[in-house]
């Protein structure tokens, strides 16, 4: 097994040695880096000023989509058409983001289903994968313009805690941007690589090392404890806070100034310009205080100031919260601070001197902070990319799966269980259920390949899980596990968890397929990424519509006595409209029909539930 490199233009397998981009796809900012004369460098914007591309998209009039700094400028002016923090939504279902809807200034569709989230902008629906692909495309262009040559391969970093769905979503985004994603790398691993930790050639690289990577950005905090041995990085534990970062430092200064100026907090929301002005001034103050002892400015004609020691007092509780997370991470890893050999600092907010000293104090050793904390992850990604390109001969390349492995789900869609380029041996699984009431058998068809529809992939085998006890659709829990051993043999095991019914098969995925055929399959998947995504989107929308039509009809039957004639008529009309929409080929039209039906029936469903509960409780004393 090996990494497959392909030339997108010619379709040839390429020999190692070409440029592979290292990409840090961040929540707030994204960066791209590559190796130049043996050292990693980040690509700066056209003005040559900053390597940071704000991870923000603005949907301007017409079909224009702006990515980056200019999009960020639109955040206040047109929040509904400006998308930020899309990374927080990658691979997430509606259930996962429940309760956080207010955080997003734009519309996150909040259906009551387990399907993946979509974002509504104007009259179109986008998935986080499509939106992330737009950011990746911009980064791809940035590095291509710099090098004056096409760049078609990349390594992309993700947080260590990202699950399979989130990693797969990141891969899909890369593919959609026209990139062959050679590997998904953990951000802390990349940061360590940037400092040369765990690289061959490092003096004690054969010995076991344990490191902590402290990553404090604009809006999130992550701490990861990694163990490194023979160039292999293992994540021992992760911890953090998804809503803690430099933005909170800014807010602490804003609150302090409001109090100093005796201004009511309400003014921040009532007068958006004022809110924006004071927040920007607070951020400038914070940045200045990283290298100066005090800061002075004026807001609305009034002088404001702050000293470094006041600022340090203000943020002390926030810094303490990060240290509490560090303590929890160490506890989960089962070690104390004395076992940590190195501490690496990542993220713009680690420029604050008191953060650095607090972390050094906590771990009892100096921290690694020489590199630009904003760039360190992208730099490490470029090094990992260079290793994969074969330019660092002494590095061991682990055995990996050359093509993704998965099963067929409703509508002929490929559901990837073990993604391409996963290290082997590996094991992954997912739970499925039935789609028909009383369903007794479930056919499990195993496929290999990168396309969204199984008909374009390679079938490896199939079996039928027979004798599922009769249950309503959606109730059985069928756990499917893929176990790929070190010899490349795949065991697919299916088990119905309620009845313990189980069955399995063994397959050798690489049997009878040449490297050339694999390369062609990969090339096809990237060439067809856009059309595959469109078909997948349409099939998923149709599946969602079909589920909703079933439950809508059941709802009408069960609540005949509770609903008024007018309510029944409107529900019927909306069901009919959805039925018609689902026959068409436009996923946005289907989603709009789903939205309209949900908007109308949600209050009815609540009422019906209240009545049912009241009836059930009648005559009963609590
Ligand atoms: P990141 O998400 O890693 O790009 O980090 C961005 C955060 O770092 C923002 O909250 C910035 O305000 C903050 N930041 C950038 N430069 C400095 C600095 N010199 N001092 C303190 N914070 C900074």
C-alpha cells in the first residue's frame, strides 16, 4: 500500500518531488504554506502583508462570492449574507448545533432530523463542505499565483478532536476545491513538526517524547497531549473550550471601558457602529499591550486608556480557565506535568505575554514560542506535505489505505467508513437503521472508491443480515464495523444491537486492482467532484423529503381530531407541494418546500403533543 500521486491534467501517476500545499483551514483564519529551498513558508496576500486569509465568505449581489478580508468587512453590514466560523459546522448534524444557532449571524437550517446542517443564504442552500471548498479554492489560487504553476495536492490540518465525519467533510471540501487531499493531519502534530519535534534527524527522535500543544486562537481554545515515538504521533488526550479565545480578551477590555465611561452595555447592540468601533479599539489595545506597557486612544471623542497590569487582571479568570483545561487533559492522559517534555504554543492569543508566562509556570518549563503562532500549523502542514512528496527520504511512511472503503446507503450513495489514506491497521464503524416498518433483512454492500455514487465505485462484496426482529422503521440499531488489519484484509461485521444478531465477511480490497486503476479512480473522483456533490445533494434532499412526507401523513392521521379543517388543508397542500418538489431535480426547491412544511407544522406538533399529554394525565394525580 502506498500514497497515490496523480497528475490531474494527464492522469499519470507522478513520481515524488513536486509541490504539495500545506493548509491550515481555520475557524477564524486560514493559511497555505509550501516548502521553499528546504524550509516551509506561508504564502502572503497580494499586497504581501498578511498570510492570514479570514475564513469568511460574503455573498454579494448577483452570483459574486467574496472570500477573505473583504468578506470580513461585511460581517457587521450584512450578517445574513456573510458566513463565518463554518468550521464549527463541518460534519455536524442539526442535533449537534442545537442551542448554538444564535452564535451564527446567518441562517443555519434547524430541522428536527439527524441529517447534516445546511446554511441558507439568499434563496440557496449550502453545505459546510461547499463553503469550506470556496475557502480552499482561494488558498489554492494563492499558492498557484505565487508559484506560477498548478498545485493540485494538499495536506489539510484539523483539530485533534475532529471525529470521522468532520475529517471526511474536510476531505470532501478539498476534493470539491480540486485538491487531492493526501492526508488529514492533526493541528497539534503539525505544530510540533514545525518546531522539528518528532522529525527524523532530531537528536532524540527515536526516544519517546510527550508534548503539550496549547492553542489559543480568536474564538477557541484547544490543548492536546501527544506522545511521539519513532516519528509516530499519538494523541493521548484533548481538552479545550470551543467558546474561549482572544475575542473574550477584547470583550473584557470593552466592558472595562464601558464602565470607565459610564456607558450602558445596551448601546453596543443599539448602535452597531459604536459597538464595532469600541471592539476594534479594544483589539488594538490588546495587541499593543503585548509589546507596550500601556495604551491610549479615543472613542466617541472620549479618551480611553488601559495598562498592561489592568489588562492582565481582567483576563486572569480566562487564562485560569485554559489552565483548568490543561489539568483535565493531563488527567485524561493519566500523567502529571513532570512527564511533559515540551510545550508548544499555537494561535494568535499566545502572543499575550501573561498567557505565555502562565503556561510556562503551569508546566514548569519554558515554552516553544519562537515561530509565528498564527503560522505554525500551516508551516507544519507544509513539512508533512514535503514528507509525503518523498522529499525527506529518511522519514518512514506508514502503510495506508489507497482508496476509501464504505457501504451503499439509500439512493445508491456511498457512505465512507474508512477514508482513503487512513493508517493501517485501522477500525471504524457507524450505526444504521431500517427504512421500512417491520424490515427483517438488511443488505450490506461494500464498495471501494472516491465517488459519491456507488455505481461509479468498485464493489468488493455483499451479504445480508437476516432475521432482524420486526420493529418500526428507524428503531433497529445496526452497528457496522470495518476492521482493516495490517495485511490489508478487511473484515466487515454487522450487528443488530437490540437482538445481538450478527454476521460478517472478509475481503481483500487491493486484490485484482493495479496502481494505474487506483490512480484513474482518484482522478475521476476529483474531475467529477462538483457533479457528484450536486447528485449527492439532490439524493439527500429527496431522502429527507420522503421521510418528512411519511411522518407528515402519519401526523395528519393521528391528530385528525386536534387539527382544524384549515390546518389540515394547509398541511395537505404543503405535503403535496413537497411531493411535487421531490420529483424535480433542484435540491434548493426541495429544501424550501421542506422548510415551509416544517415552519407550518412545528407549532401544530407542539400543540398536538400538549393535548396528548393532557389526555394521558387526565384523572391522574402527580
Ligand atoms: P488565531 O485564531 O490563531 O488567528 O488568533 C487570532 C487571535 O489572536 C485574535 O483574537 C487576535 O486579536 C489575537 N492576536 C493577534 N495578534 C495579537 C497580539 N499581538 N497580541 C495579542 N493577541 C493577538
